[in-house]
């Protein structure tokens, strides 16, 4: 089968257009040729003519000539999608003609099908990432097609979550930032926040873990590892947005993993001790660090608010988030940092949170009023955990954890220091005991 001239011509014309003055007469001529090519019925012939799935249900051989020619179509499509806005109508028309052929090929080329094989190194991750980003940018003009093919969401989410797993060689890691930023935009700006249709249309069958584990577990951990290891401020901010997204009620998340919380605290510490970048002025570097630290506090607050319990907050406190946040608040009293501190203070009404506060002997960490409030809540928690004999003629108290001996009634609502006290109190406790047994296994 001969190579379609339109694909070669399209890539050549686009490269030529980028090298000339957009206001020149030559640019107008080249632009007209590009639009004509985009409307050609022969455009992306191989992508439309060849199916990635054979009649027997198996997939096309990756090393076949057909796949090679489709890959060239895919690269040409990426070039076309990256054209300026004055080509948008012609590009949209071209994408509409190939949409239902394109999605199966994006599925075929998705690295999740090739991980662990030699083929993975030949998957054009940067091209795939760019195509997903551009297609999602066009979602409002392609909304009817997107609704018909929710698979595009599943493919995008899996690529975004696992982009680090698909980098098959050290030399390919230089493209991780480009791919990740494109996918961040596709998910955070277009697929989720400005959807116009249900953002929860994700084919979980594509993810080989349960949804809650896939969204709340390993991917979030991987994101936290990325942001700690790579330390590029623009990338950091995108990844923090991603972690915040995973803490929101939209995905099926119950609580963030322990490792994510510890890594976020480590990241906040790293931001406060980050060495100056010699390529930037101290003021610019400080502004970037403050911005990222502010984003970390926002991620903390979002996670703590939306967790079903207080484990994420407790883990953060144990890792030292409180002194770090207070130090940050002294430098930049932003709304996000203040909100993080306020939430920590509010949650001290719970004993498991209050007992994780550091020993506060002076006003070194908190203002005097805050110190008094925390101490008062800690005292209240200690009283709440004391066990007092319920017989009115005794009232012996044994503090929880002191090692003293105390009995509990089977209804679980009262305590006695000795069997005789329980017998003496029985006439008084009898009515409550009967009602308290409802619901007791």
C-alpha cells in the first residue's frame, strides 16, 4: 500500500509554516494549503483503513508495516492539533472524520498494553500525551463524540496516573516533565473541572486494582514521590493539584495513604530548606518556594477535610507538620496556611488528634491563647478517658492506661471497681442496662 501523500504533505507544510513570518503573503499561502490538506478525504488514510483488532479478536502485530504507517498518521495528527487557533475549524473537521477510528488506535498504542515488553520503548509517550491534551482542549466542540466514547477518559486517567511507570529508559526521563504537564492540563483543567458532562466516566476495568486502591493508594503515593524527587516548582504545583484532586469526594477515596502524608510533610520541610537556584534571583526563588509551600498547605487541608477519619491528620502531626506550618505562617500569613492551622486547632477536640500535639512548654510554637486552648482540650481528653465506678456509694476512679483494675458491665456503658459494687448498683442500673443491650451483638 503506498503512503498517503496528504500525511507527508501535512507535516511538511506545518513545519514550513512555523519557520516563516505569519504576517507574510507566503504564510497565507501555506496556511491555505494546510487547511486544504486537513479537509482532504485521504488524510490519515491508514488510521481510518486499518483496525488495530484482527477478525479473530487478537491485536495487530506491533512490528507490522500497518502499525508503522499508523504511527506516522498519529505523529502528523499531533502536529495538526498543535496548530494556532486560526486553523481550529479545519482541525476540528479533520478530527471529527477520524474520531471513531482514532480512539481504538489510542487504546492500542496505550503503554498499559505494552509495559514489561520491548515494545514499550517504541511507544511515543510525548505524542500520546500531546494528543490527549489537545483533544480534551477541544472537548466543547467535540462534546457529542466524547459522550459517545467514554473510553477516552479511562485511557487518559490511566496514562496520567502511571506516566512514571511507562518511562522505559533513563534517556526517556527527560520527557517526563513535558508528558506530565500535558496530562495534568488534560485532567485537571479539561477532563474534570470544566467537563460539561459527568467527570466520573472512567472505565475502571482499565485499572488492574480496585478503584479505591487505584485512586487513593499507589498513584497518589507515586505522585508524592515524584514531587519530592524532582523539585521543579511548576511541576510541583501541578502535582500538588493532582494530590488535592485525589482528596476530593469525586473519586472513591476514603483516606490518603500514610506514605503520601509523610512525603508531603517531608516536601514542606524541603521547601523551607531548599537551596537557592543560581539561575534565578533570590526574590524570584523565594516567591516560587512560597507558592509551592502554600499549595502543600492547601493539599493538606483538602485531604484532612475530606478523609472519613482523622488518620491522615494524625500521621501528619506525628511527622511534624505543626511546627513547619507555624514557621510558614510566620513568614507568609496566607489564607491557605491559616486555614491549615485553623483546621488542626479545630480537630484537637478529638483525643487521637490532641494527644499527637507536641509538648508545648512555652509560646515558642503557638500564641499563649492557643497554648491554653490546646492544654484545656488535652485535660478534657484525659478526664474523658478516666474510668469511674458507677456505684454512687463508691466512685473510685482509675485513669485509663494506669494499670488499675476495673470491671465493665456487659452493656458497655458503666464501670465498677469490684463485683460487690456492681451488685449494689444493679437495682439502679437495671433499666438502663436493658435499653443499652439493644444493638449489642
